[in-house]
DNA sequence: CTGAAAGCGCTTACAG
DNA sequence: CTGAAAGCGCTTACAG
C-alpha cells in the first residue's frame, strides 16, 4: 500500500493539519517541524494523491482560452474542439471559458488578457499576436502566478510556460521537400500564398520553405509572396493575377488559411490542374481538394491534440505535477489522399 | 453545484446505500425503488464523480500487456513506453504487467492469455497473432467481462473491444503514392521487403501498396515480395541477391521491421543510393537513414500514443465512461527528414 | 505554531 | 429489500 498523510503524520509525530501545511508549503510552521515532516515524507516515499486532494478542496480549474474570431477554418476547428470538451468538462472539474478577439489585433488581445480576473482564472491559453501591450498583459498574469500557454502561434521571450504548436520553420522545410520531390527535375517557378507577412508563423514557414528550395532544388524558383489576408476573395484575386502574369508556375505553397481562394482559382482553369500544391491545415475544403487531386499534400497540426495538450500542461503547472514530453509534442503531420484520418 | 449522491438520495426519498446500489446496478433492489432513483437521477442530471468513487473503492486497475519479445525495434519501443508509464503508475491507481511471448507464435500467445487470472486482471492489451487457440483464449476473457484491446496487429472478428493501431491497407496506399510521386514518370521496378507474409499487417500493407501502384503508376512494376523475417542478416541476404539479379530497381518498400538489413545493403553499394526508399516505423536506424538521405520517407505509428490510447480505452470500458474518438484514432504518420519529431 | 474534528463525493460492511 | 455509520486520502475552519 502507498503511504498516506496519516502515515506521514505518525512517522513525523505531528498532526494531519501540520503535514498538510508542509505539503502545501503554507507559512506558519516552525522550520524544525518542517524538516521533521519532510524527512518523514522522504523516508516513506510519500506521493500525494492529487484526486483525493482535489476532492477535498472542491477544486475547479478555471481555464481561459483566447482565440481569434472570424472565418479562419483552423481557428474554428480549435473552437469546436473546445466546445466538445466543455460538454464533458464537469466530469473533470474543469471550467473552460472561450474569449474571442479580432484576428491580427494585438490591442484587442491585450485587453482580453487584462480583463481576466486573476482571483478567479487558474490558467490561460492564447493564440498570440505580438506587441508590447500583449507582453505587459502577460507579465501581469505571470506575477499572479497564473500558468500561460501559447497556442499555434508563439511569442518567444514572453512570460509563457509553454508553446503548444508546431515548429513552423520545419513545416516550411517539409513543404519545400514535398514540392521539390513531387515536381522532379524540370525547372519552374513556385507561387507562394500567405495570409500576412506580419504573422510570425507565416513568416517562419516561408523562411523554412525558401531555405530548402534554394539549397536543394536549384531548378525551382520562388515568386514573391502573395498576401491574401486569410480571405478567400482576396486570395483568389491576387493568385489569379499572379498566375496569369507569371508563366511557368509548376508549384504552389499555400502558407496560410486562404485555401478556399486557392481552390477556386485552380479548379477554374484546366491548365492549372497540373500545378503541384502543398497547403496547410486539414479542413473540409482542403480534404476535398486532396481527394480530388487538386492538392498534392496537406501539412496539418491536430487541433484536438493541441487543445488537450494545452489543458494538460496548464493543469500540470497548477498541480505541480510532471508531464510526458512525447505526449505534448505537436507533430508536423503530412497528409496525402491515402492517409487521411 | 453539481448534484451528488446525497441530492439523489433525498430527491428519491431513499438512503445513500440504495442510490449506490442502483448506480452500480447491484441486485436486490425492488424495481419500484430502482425506478424512483433513476427518475431522480434523470431529473437532477446527476453524473457520478468517478475519482471519488475510485477513492472510496480503493480501486486499482490491473492491466496486462502481451507483446512479442525479440529484437523487433518497434516492439521494444512499445515496451519502453510501458516501462516509462509504470514508473508513474502508482499516481493513477494503475498497475501494468508486461508479458513477453515469442514473436509469430500463436500457441505461446494463447497460453499467455490462459495464464491470466480473471479474478485479478481488469483489462488486457495484446499484439495479436491469429489462431483458433488465441480466439478461444480471448473468448474466456470475454466471458469474464474483461475488456480486451488489440495493439498494432488486429484480429478482426475476435472478442476484442477495440483495435489500437493503423489501417495497414491505407498505409500501403500511402507508401505507394510516395514512391510513385518521388520516382516520377521514368519506368522501373520496385523491390518489396517484408518480415513474413504470414503476418496480417504485412499482407495488408503489401496489398494496399500493390493496388495503388497498379492503378496509378503504370510505369512501375512490383517484384515478388522478399521475406526477411524481420531479421537484419536474412533481410540483407535476400535483398542483396534480389538487387544483383534484377536490373532496373528504382524503388524499395520496406514493409516490416527489417530496416537494418536494408540499410546495410543500400549503403554498401554506391549504385543503390539513388533507389527511392520508403520504410515503416521510426527507430534510431530509420531516423539516421532518413537524415543521411538513404531513406526518402518513413511511415510511422506512434508507440507512446498507442500505449496511452490502449490504457484509456481499457479504463473507459472498466468505468463505463465515454471516449473521445479523435484522441484514440492512431494516425498513419509520414516523416521526411524535415519533420522528424 | 499546532491539533482535533468535520467534510469532499462516493462505497462498504453490518444490521435489521 | 433498505438504511445508518464508518471510511477512502486529502483539506479546512476553528480552537488553543
């Protein structure tokens, strides 16, 4: 049998209340007593039963998720996963609150962060948009000892405990190799369509893509990046113009969330059907494009996994427990039409 | 506040013990009383707190994992994940027992299953090898109402609750498309190296591979399957003979666990370096081959995910709780040198 | 600075 | 067939 607080108490010759004080690092215990209890804990190899503690405490984890509003299908996917979990959240004493903010708007993000009541919220996950205001808002939470996790889009150097998402430079490398290998030795140009070059993940993917194309596929050449603002209409327009103007485009890398616009343009013109296309994020549209042979590969990060991982990470920091690294590592998933989940 | 057993008891006008009897479907309650309690549960929307129940019960989950012994790196990976979890298993009231059996030996598997004490074990996961004896052994467990999960290798039609692993036909499709696209339009032959054509997963991968090559890549032609018994020396020998005898091999599909033998042969002869290679399972050897450019892609299933999923599925059946489908879906992962985890 | 007692939401003998 | 009381491993007022 595992030792319990009772065992520790009698081993240390103190009461349960005192063991509890030491266990939870509460003030007001003589240091000699603390030492006695800690020695007993070590001797017995005591590990506290978190679910019993949570039961006694009637602990509820109040987690806030801040994600961009708008039509971005991937963000809606994250929201959908959150909603699913909310339905069963009472089961695990978890209260999830979703705050939606305008996309690409760091001021709105900062004020959402400022609106959080640090006496209520026990952990925060956010899709980051960088700015000084965001940084300061995070610093406030940090000072209140509230665990913070960035989701999908990171903010290195800020007060966050973890980043839950993929390595976007490596994702760019991956896209480049797929395109380079699928196109083969023939020469040609590559069209790049991003949402905005102000967003860190798009910049990183593009950078990674460029590196591998330059270094390993000298037959290919990248055109300047088109910015479609993750909007189908704008994306379609700029892409159509680009393809009409630039001959010899053999491949296309869709960096952001503008897949619907890309699909419309490509499926509208028979001559474009041979273009090798690699896009990001598995959605209804990109799945269909993959099945129809319009897209050749889709690079994905699993929204469900990311949400569950963010929750596990926040709870682990709240409880002071360990995590399993492999479980929290978000993979750069490659999908062809054959291995769709 | 969520309703508790106390609320249900007073709502139904019975005692806690009676609520508990109804909740756990224990016999010896008048059906009128059962109805009253069930009505109260429905009216209140009561959902029982499993961790409180487990605390009161002092429940321990006794899970048995049966996996093949021997040098197969993937199986050793599964075992490693299990050992990692055992270190922290006391934390979640889970006792994991690993039984190792000779590979490809259904008689040994069956007797391992027969050795399990149904009064102790609460759930079983096994890497299946098909046979009548295995089937009967599983039927015994099924009769004792013990949840069963097949791992990595399935046994359709047997008494198992779930299969935790990939769709191997789809994995074969995926390998075929990668090879077809990477090779491009030039004609050539494909060497196939499996462990044994008596193992269901290898047969299925091969079948899926063949389907896609025939239907979509008429420039390519599959050679007869070589059987290396998942042994480096045997694999190396048969592959070397095959490549020496058959000219025009442009690609190789390593279906089973014989990657070390494949690597030795390919890296030993400069002329073989251009062969497009797709292999299964990420191990130290296959990672290195990918980085060195010897392998072009590796198809993987995540051993850690599979172990965690098997445990979640068994516990859910034991507790009678729901699962999240997306979380238990094992992906056909594609790795290039760029997206290695 | 420390302890005795009650309670978190369940289950389990034991009595009747 | 049903209920009162104690207990699972922890925490929390309240007293001293």
